[in-house]
């Protein structure tokens, strides 16, 4: 039996699961949706250097600087070390730069001034009003790959994972938490999972879990809206050198560029609305840094919810709340043994958060094995033979993409590619083959196209799944991986999800693409019962 | 180089369904006509079925193109289309006494339409059909279609199966398969393959049955198998739409209109509300088109007749000290040739639900006109099809009808204005 139940399949929960597994503590992770259902996939993908927080939140900056270096080492499959710069614009407060540089140095953030004219040659898109630039070790990190890597490592050591399992209640004996009650969201079945300890890493949903034990935490769900631009507008992360605000970070990631973010407190962590005024503000602010962003093609908008907590004396704006984290041992704080919660934090520092949480758990369980998560790579290097087999099928460039997308389960991908039509392209933008699609679908129970999209990037390019989602659903039916009767709903579900992001980002140059999608899908589904 | 120049009575900009109908209308009025267009319109995305109207006429909003030209003009345009289609051997058939008929979509949905394309899979309750797909044609799965049909029309008797294409054509593009099927010997082989599957039910096949000789392909298969054969259109390219486009182009040329493709209109000149010329860029240089009247049939957003705000000035051109402010266009759409004002509905541009019953505001954007389809202040410029404001062809099920009726009307008016 598991000794620990971990709630939440985001970065923190998956990091905790790996840490527990490496310390030999049997555990099961439960997640209400797919892995990375929440904020760990709904952010800008920035692996912080710490620069952003240096002035206002030096503790968070220091944590970021340390963890940034660790993650580059242990998770090369998820990190694109593109580097970053902070740009000082003529219209911003010139005195801030000096304060910022000194704060970075104090917090251990490597910062180096670079000649602005040289930077203009390297990054021709930056604003003509940029007057100074500083290099920092920012990077882009794929949250989905990071989490699936941690999960694969934990599973290899015997940990278990239950996705689409929602925690409906905590099991409580007297005052002690003794496990969780979960509902399988796919089948509706209920199940109880008993454990010595429950670790609540539910991110923005943390307060909903503690409320089941009658514990009220002062948490804030802070919604951020982001834009996804077609193509790479820059080759590195571009930050605006001023106190952190809206629309001041561009992060290139794969074939797209993200612009983040806004910050609006919301009542409910499931509130992922995308207000038009926030989209308009981002478009305007983004163009301050990169003028071409005013007319570049926006593929979609999306929203994520930051889990922040209110420290003493915090100001009114959520921008003033700390980005650091806190481990709450509810035995000590509230007289409720058996429950530990992690509040706040950032994806960049997920590993340290997991380490500290598992330290507390280990002391309760009497385990003295030290944490080794910073010392060992999350995954072993890929098997050379498997890599060669994939290269034979799809060539070197695409092999690199597949190695990154599938840090675990590569052997299955190789085998599926070797099937007669395995290399047929299903999604042109992201070069997703039939073999990759089949291998991923095989590895999941009853997958949706969104589950597949997160693992392959299918549907994340120009057509936003209008063509490739249609094809993928038919291929899954053909391969016996989906019921033919279910295929239309699969493609429509993917489009409904994509459309929420596309429609929120209008108007933009993508209006034509939006009409094309609308025309195609009303042609397929219009006039029929839905 | 001296700019080349052509003069016509009527110049039509755009060669989609509405532009081609406008050419027929202008020819009927006796005008000397040229169609000038960059490409061939959006028919390759179309099922080839012609929608007229899904809901009741009385529910049409004010300013809808049908209301502008009136029911009689709509009727007249549709009659002219049906007559033209018969003349080009595409027998579009109205179902007398019925408003609409049910056609099968590529996912087994049922879509109501007024004029199904010839050979389109139209189904009626109680009948038996067999859906057949071709192995290796990834755009079509017969089981998906059959299961969808079964849900949409429970008393239809549906079976499904896969067939192999002769000579192992798996993996070929839709158009390549369609061309092969134009060869009588090849379709004889296909009939042989299909014979073993034959259950006596009507066959609904994946929509690859020929391009220009589709009727012969269907008839031969049908004769060889002893059952009627119909086609389910694919998502894209959709052959029934392509067939209509190419047949209509030939028909319009036979009717005496000149067709100039590969010509992108870049600007216009005018005097006192009269368009005097339109300049087009072609591979061979710039050409000026002069005419007594012009028809704008450039297809809205999909046809690039409407575009989003002009691109920003080159970044490097800006002096280093100047801060470039981002444009914040309240009404971001513009009409690309004449710079006509574009009517964009107030409020959100799109519903968050892709298939919202009320449709999406951004597709209602377009040019407002008078009953003669002229924008305010212009005397010899007529607008038709998707360039017109005030309708959502997808939600209202009226795309084909509006293109045909306003195209015909605009052509007649432009042609008459020159007499």
C-alpha cells in the first residue's frame, strides 16, 4: 500500500512523486484531469533566471537562480537554453536599471550588460526605443515534458499515477487525514485511497482541498492571459526592464512565441475567461518591446491561474504578492495531522518546493534518506539503438523533436514508426506522424485529442487542429484506438477547446483562418444534432 | 514600360461563385465583360451543395442581402443558376415541394441544403445504404460516416466497409485518385473490387469519383454494380465544389466573358463617385482595366477582399530615437481595392462556442449597399457575395444562395448601367 497520496499532476506534484520514489517511499498521485491539467501548462514557458523578481522579491529571485542551473542539468529534454535579455526602453524609468543590476548581483542572478547596437543586430525585432540591454540566463521550458519526465522517472521506481481522478473528499479519522476519496471522471466510479500522509500539491486548487479538512487558507487565484504568436518573433527571451507588469515577457518556444501576461484575481481557479480588454492590453504592450508584434499573426489566447498566497501586510495588487512558496504542515499549523500543503511557488522552483515538502513528509514517516533530485538527471539518456531506429524512419531533425517530446516511451514510438504507414504525416505544422500518434494513443486510457495534443503538439500550428484534428480522429478510428462513433465528437471537442483561444484573440491577422475553421466545421456538423 | 490597358463595359473582380454569376448576369444584359481575379474563389472548400436558407425568411435580420434585393430577385438568381447548371451538364435538382434536402457530411452528419450537387449523397428515412471508404485515403472513414448517419437518422439502414483502390493507390492525394477514375479501364477495375462488397443497398462512396467527367464515373460504376452510387464530399479539397467551379468557368467563357486569372487588383481610380479604372498586377506586369461599371466579388475574408489592418512600417526604417506606438484599430478590417468602409458589428467579434446557433459577428462584416448593391456615394460599383455585410452564410445556411442571387443581380445592374 502507498504511504503517501499526492494530490495534483502539475510540476510540484510530479516533482514530489519523483522525490518520494527516490527516497523509497511508496506513493500514488491523483490528478483531476490530464497531467499538467492546470497552471503548469498554462504559463509562458519561461525558466526564470530570477531577474524578474530581483528588486521586489529577492528570496524568489535567489530560488529561481539556483533552480534554473539545476534544471538545465537534470532536465535537458525540457529546457531550450535560448538565453534572455532585459531591455531598457527610453520611455521607462532610467534609474531602475542600476537598482535592478545591483539586486540581481545580490540575489546571485548572473547579469551582464551587452552593447545595444550589437543586440539590435542579433535581435532585429526589438524596439527602436531600446536604450540598453542586459543578458541573463533565462531559458524556455516545456512544462508538459518536464512533468511527464518526472512522472516517468517516478513510475520506473514503482510510483503510481491516476489521471482523471478528482478528489471529492478527504478521509478523516478524528482529526487525522487518512487518505482521499476520488471519483474516476471517465467512468464515474468512486474509490478510496488510504495513506499515512496526504500531500496537497493542487496548485490553484489547494484551498479547495484544505477546505475538506475545515482549514481556510488565504490564497489568491490570480488569472494571467497570454498570447501565442505564429513563428519565432525573437530567438531568445525578451523581458522589459521595469518593475514587473503586464505584457512584458516574450518567450520563444518551438515554432511559436508566447507573450505574457496579465494579472487579475479571480474567485475560482477554474475561471479561465479571456477578457477582450486584457488581450488588447497585451497586444499594445507587446508592441512596445517588439513593434512587429502589433501586426504579427496571433494564433490564440489562453489563460492560466497562478496559485498565490497572501503574506502579512501584502498590498492590493496581485503583482505585489510574493512569488515564493510556503510548505504548511497542517499538524503544526492547524492541529490536523496527516496533511501537508504547498502554497504559491513557480514552475521554475518546483523541484526545491518538492524537496522541502518531502523533507517534512519524510520526518513524519521516519524516513531519513536524503533528497537526491538535484543530483541525478531525471531521465537516463535515450537508448542509442532506439534513436538510430527512429532516425532511419524520420531523419535526424525530426528525431530530435521526438526525443524531446517523448522523454519516456521512445521505444514504443520507434516501433509504431516502423509500421507500414507509420511515417505518414498527420499534422503538417508540427510534423506529427501516424506512428507517433498511434504510440501516444496506445499509452493512454481512452485519450482525447487534447491529451494527444499536449504530448505531440498536434493541432498547435497554423490550422489549430482544423485539418489535423479531423485526420487524427479518423486515424485513431482506423487503428482501432477509438470507436468510429466517437470520432466526430473527438474532433469537435478539440476544435471547441482551440476555438475558445482563437475567438478570444480576435481581431488579428488570423481572422481568415478563423473563418476557414468555422466554414469547415459548420459544413461538417452544422444542421446536425450535437 | 508602358502600362497595358483593357476597356470593357463591365469588369468583374473575383472569379468565385458570385463573380461568375455576375459575369452571366452582365452578359445577359448585353455587356462586354471581363472577369479579373487572382485565383478561383472558395469553391474547393465547398461541398458543392447550394444552400438557400436554413430558417424562415421572416427571421432574416434587417440589411440581410436577401432583404436588400428582395425575394423575387433571389428566385430569379436561383432559376438562372439551375438553368446554367443544366446547360453545363451539372443537373442540380430542386426537390419540388420541399424547402431543403438532407445531404451526408464527411463525419456522417446530415446537413440540410436546397440544391444538392449532382451525385451528392442525399438520404431519406427508411432506405438502405452502404458506406464505402478506400484504404489509404486518410480523409475518409466509412465507419465514422455510418455511425454518424445511424445516430442522425435512426431508421436508415446503414452498413459500411473498406475497399482497396486498384493498383495500390493508397496514399495518393484526392485529386490524383479522381483523375485516375476518369479512365474507364481504371474504374472498371474499381467496380470489380466493389462487386464483392455489394449488398444491394445504394452505395455512398468517398468523394473522389472523377473531376470533369464525374457523371460518367458514377454512371459506369452504377451500371456495373446494379445499384445507384452517390458521393460524400471530403473536407478539403472537396471535388463537388471544384467541379462546379471549373464547369462554371467554362460556361461563362462560352457565354462570351473574358477571364483573366492571376491578376491581383492593387488600386483604382475614380471621378465623382464613378470608378474609372482598376489596376492589376500580373506576372507580365501591370494592367489597367477601364470599364463603365465594376462588380466587386472578391470574397470577403476568405477571398482576401477584406483584410486586417495594413502591415506595420519596416522596423529598420524607423529612426532609433522614435518610439513606435502600436496601432489600436477599433475597426480593424479594410476593403483592399477601393478602401470602401467596412461595416463591422459592434460587440465581440466571435462567440466562444464554435458552432453557436447565432453564428459569429466577424463573418457579418462587409460592405453596406443600397438595393442596387452600390455602396453609398458610388454610382457604377456593385458589390456581391461575401463582400456584402449583414449575413452569416454558415449559421443561416444561405452562402450559395446569396452568392448566386446577388452575383446575378450585380451583373445585371452593372450590365444595364452601360446601355
